[in-house]
């Protein structure tokens, strides 16, 4: 089992780098898409991502329970932790109405799911965003989500064998 984390800002080249890495490790990698398609603009982003990948990819779409899927013996690219966290955050927000999502509860659930998923004997390439590099938002919901993703990223990075930061399409090995 091996865990690789690819992190960076929006449009920094994370997904392209991760796809090239997965193809260098396997002729038939798995692409595990965590996205929920919210609108037409995002649907177009998904279409472009799908077109970029060829028939050699096995695509799995999973918004919550990554561990439902057996990827043993495979190279699997999980794109991405940010959208996976968004799904959990949004679900809890909808379940609890006006109250702000409980970041600690969501984080605990996601950590447990990460552990179940990565118990499989596979090579895992997780993609995530660094959204906490900018200023602090004046919006409480945004601050909570930034906290959630920051703590999730720290957890995954601690578990990872390798961490790569993408800056303007250039990879920088961090760990």
C-alpha cells in the first residue's frame, strides 16, 4: 500500500500531474471521482476531465463512501479530497438546517472512511486543494469549510508516503 498526496491551488496542474503519475504506475488505473455535479459549468469541467482520460481508465463515481469500492491491487487516483469534503459538509449543513456544520464530526467521519478505504493493498493518489493560503474569510461557513479541508489535508499528508505541491504546473516534492 502506498499513499501519494498531490496538493496545490486551483488550476495549478494537480489533476493533470496526478493522471500522468497514475499512468506511469499502471496501464489501467482507476479514476475515483468524488464530484457532485452542481450546475452546467461544473458539468462542463467534468466532461473535459473525462475527455482527457482515455479508455485505459476505469472510472468510479463516489461522493461519500470510498471504501465501498474494491481497488485492491490497483493504482487509484482520487480526485479530489476538496469535493469529497464539500459533499460531507453540504450534507451535514442540509441535515441541520440553520446551524453551522460541525467540522469535528465531519472530520472524524472522513478520517474513519479514509482509514477503511486505504486498508486495501493499492496505490492511492489523492488530489486536494490548498484553500487556506489566502486571507481569512469574513463568512463563517467558508471559515468552517477551510478549517475542515485544512485539517483533512494535514491528516492525509501525515498518512502519505509522498506529498507533492503543484505551483503553476510545476511539481515540488514536499515529502
